C-alpha cells in the first residue's frame, strides 16, 4: 500500500489495495475473474490518494471485506511506521443493480488505523460489512473455502486490479479491473516452508499501484483445455523491479475465515 501518489508496489516491501463480488458455486471462467476484485480508496488530510483492492466473502452470519491489514490501519509492513496522514474513512466501490451507477460504501477506520500490525500474524484483515440490497455483489466464499493441495502448485497464477489516471486536479479509476499480473510461483520448497506467504514472478509490469488486498487465482491445467481455477490467496506487497509479488497463502485465509463460522 502507498499513500503519496497512490498506493504502490516497489521493493522495500510496498504494500498494495477491493471492488465487489457475487455468489457462484465454482470459478470456471477466467474472463469473469475480474468481477471478484473491489476498489477501495480514500483521501488523506493532505489530499493524497489511498488506493487498494479487496474481495468479499460470506459466512452463515456476516459478509466480510477481505484485504491486507495495512490497508485498514495504514501501517507499513515490517517497519511498523505510520504512513503520515491517513484518512478516517475509506470507501468501497460497489455498483447499483438498478442503474449500474457506482455506490460508495464508507468504511470507518478511525479506531482501526491506530492499531499496529502484529509481525507474528499474516497481513490480512476481515472487515464486517453490510451490503445494501440494491447493490450487485460477487463473493468468493465457495472458492475461498476450497482446499488447495500443497503438493500440486499451479503453473500459472493471476491477479486483477485497477488502473488509475491522475492529473493535477483529478483522480479516476477504471470501472472494471484488468489483468495486472500473470506468472508462476517461484519456489515450491519456499511455499512449503514459509508459514504464511509465498512469492511469484509475474509477466509484464502491470502489477503495482493499488493492488494490496487483491485476490490471487491458481490456474491448473486440465485435459479438456479449460483450466481449473482455485483461490490463491491475497496480494500484500512486492518488488516491481524484480517483477515479484508477495501473497498470503490461500490456506491461511481459509483458516482465518473458518473462525468466523
């Protein structure tokens, strides 16, 4: 995540940001994966823009916005330094079922932003949220709760986020997310050994500003030609110069979500 000139991804681990989601039994179409990314943004007192990504999951009692913890509290990962001025309110962008217009749902983080990240815990936060009935929603519940075998890592991973345009007076975001990174997990042994995180190399230079909290997808090859899609965790940082991203493992998020059932 980044506050000045937008949240970004540079190494020094730079921490990244949701849009919205709708219930589906399984993920089968890669062209629809972008539906599950939600834009989060806010403005600091010094008029800097905060941008991030997240996704929605449902339990039998509540709906949660899932994103990186540093997005919610404004603390840099590892350094534990507060990122200067941070807004009291972030906004989750949804869309109306009726007219397709954006609906901005406020997220009150006044108390949360004063809490330091715990270096012994994964950089993930579950924010309970009430979705208005008139909003279109896509949630990842089934995919998130699907187990991913550790002994069969995918050949390809994907991440979807938002481009942003700025000039001296305005900031605007794409209505729909775009493919921000597609790559491969760096090391199977590293994945097995690290309790919370893994790295992957991505192609191109798209992954970066505002992608903290974005969902990752594992694509497994199948004989019929269409990949099997599984939930692959959450982006929380990376190194754009090395074309590497850091992600929280899917099983960690699955275990955390299970505690809310």
